[in-house]
C-alpha cells in the first residue's frame, strides 16, 4: 500500500515554491524589478527637492546681501537753532507793534510817519520779516508812547513784585540779530527818569548804520572787550574799564570792530517812553 500523505505534501511544497518571486539570479523572496524602479524614482525625487530648497535658500541670502542696509533714523531731539530763536523774537516784536498800532486805530502810514520810518519797513517789522535796529525801536517806542521794553513782553521772564531789585534771571532780553546786539534791561518795574541796560555787542556789532541823535543824555562803562564810540566827527576807542557821557543831541553810534564780544553798561535819560518803565503786575 502506497503512502499518499507524503505525495500530497511534496505537491504542496512544489506549488508554494512556484508562487514565490525569483530574482534574476533565481534567489527566492527578491523584490520585482518594477518595485526597485519605483524606489529609485522616489529617492531621486527627494534629492531633487532638497537641491531645489537649498538653491532657493542661497538665492534669498544672496538677494539680502546685495540690498543696501538702511540705518534706523534717530528721533529728532535737537535744540532750536539760533535762526529759529531770532525769528521768534522778530515775530514777537512785530506782534507788539501791530497790537499797539491797532489799539490806537492807526494805519501803517500814520505810525510810520510818527516814527519817521518808511511804511515798507514798518510792514516788514510787523510781519516779523525784519529785525528793527536799536534806533528804530526807540523811534517806535516814542511814537507809540510805550517803554521800549514793551517789545520784550512774552519772553518768559519770571515776574517780580520787587520795585528795587532785578535778579539776573529776571532780565528782559532782546536780540537785535541784524545789528549784532543783545540788549538786557536792568531796571525794576515802575516809573523812572532813566533806562539802564547791559549791551552785548557781537564781533562786528553796531548800534545802527547812520549816526543819529535825540533828546537826552547817555553814559556808560565798558565792562568787557573794546568798542568804538563815534560822536559827531570824532571817534574814540574805549577798552575795559573806560567810561563815557555825552549829549544825545550829538550824532552818535557804537561799533564793535574787534573779533571779541564787548559788553557795556548803558544809561539813557530820559527813557524812550518819556519816563515810563514796564510794569510786571
């Protein structure tokens, strides 16, 4: 009797072997060729993608390196310029002149006639387009019957009620930029028969172009530097410590033709306003 179980087992093994994949060498269990091709394509695609990303990164870096770098602009914390300060002073003087003229109901022509200046010059002063000379300020103050220091109002000087003393930080100041003079009023408020100033003449500064005269007297002392005092047809050079007095009816002018600042204590009588000094009440 034949053993049929062994024959059946042999046939099953043969059938199983026939279904197993065989590579080119005949080894069992190898992957088919199309599977290997798919794996190869996948690896190549990933490599190309990596190269593409790397290329884009380099392009971005190159573009960033070629673009100019703009520095951050600092905030503008600069102080006002000297020109700005002078323009503000001119505007303040002009506003006071205009207000006093309108308060009297005067036209530009009438005030110009009273002050003996041109209408065009007065118009420029009122609009802050011209810096009046010391002589022009005196003429305007006289015509308007106000103390010359009326033009100093609004300069943020702290008020004082003391009728006898003016502290250094309480001085009213006015810069006459075109003539190079800084005027500092030294008198306390109230009526007075004189004016007292400290004049600071910048190098090249002058009290005005042409010689001029008016009623009264002037006196003073040079406390720093050197000035040239022109009285009539005579010229005097005064240095630190020198003093002077003369009738204002004589044509006169003061120049600083040195290369250093000059300071002069300057006394005038009567005041341009005819005896009134500013009130800070």
